[in-house]
């Protein structure tokens, strides 16, 4: 109840400010009523953009999980591969993600492939690192038990290590969910006029800030 009351109070204060204290009017901070009206006028665009952005983010997230877990398992199970490739991967990922968005557009074009590829890239690393961390943190007792029972490296990975590392992997996926949406919208700013990211740019160019705020609320929801 307290949270709901705070939300209602925030919307009420927002409406009062936009109505009585905003000299520029809805061109600066659109009121909730203006946001609702313009969002309703663009309701079909919002629904289409939500499907486009949501689908792109979901595909990017699934690819990030698959690639992140597989590559993380490969590096965790091979000491030499881990020592050789992990510093290079960390070094590459140290670049600000948004800087690489135009590069992905050059590589994959201005459509859906570049958006999915960038969403995959920006959300892959957290799954990858958490997978490596979880798999390399398996207690020595499990390793000794596997040796005693004659378990192969693959059997240890599949029956023991993945289950021990599952909380770490789940934590990485939880962060990757948000990052995939962020990556999708950043790519849409550059790669295409579609999706919710494209609608933000279009709304700004058409000076319909109520529509822009409606997109932002849709993204938050």
C-alpha cells in the first residue's frame, strides 16, 4: 500500500508541476495526461515496438546464455585455454559497449541481425564470467570423489560442476536480462527506426515528448 501511495503521489506531483510550474509546458516535461494521450495515439506503434524490441532482446539473451555457458565451461575445464584467452576477452570487453554499436552496424547491417548481435555481445560477458567463476570454485572434495569413482572430466562437469555453479550462472543470467534490453535499445538508436529505441528517436524529432515518455514507461514495465 505504501508503494502504491508513493506512485500515486509521484504522478500527482508530476501533473501539478507540469501544469502550474513548467514554463515551457509539455515540450520540456510532458504531464501524465499528455503522456497518456500521446501514448494512446501511438498505441499500435508501442505494441509493435514492444514485440520487436522484446523479441530481439530475448533472442540476444538466449544466444548470450548459450555462448556464455559453453565458452565458460571450455575455459574453466582447460587451464591453458583459460590462461591464454581469458585476459584477451577481459581486455576486449573493457571497451565501453556503446562505442562498439556502430561497428556492429557496419558488420551486420542496419536490421535485426545487428541488433541481436549487439544485445548478445553486451549481455554475454556476465554469463561467461559467472560460469567460469562457479565452475572453478568447486570444492576439492568433489574432485577427489570423482577421481575415486573413476568419473571422466565430462561426467564431472555434467553431473557435479554445473550443479554447483548453477547459482553463479543464474546470477549472471539475472544481470544479462537487463543488459540484453539495454543493448537492444542502444542498437535500435543507431541501426534501425524500428523498436522502442527507434520510437524514442522518432518522438524526439517530432517533438512528441509524451510519446517518448510513454516509450520509457513501457521499457520500465
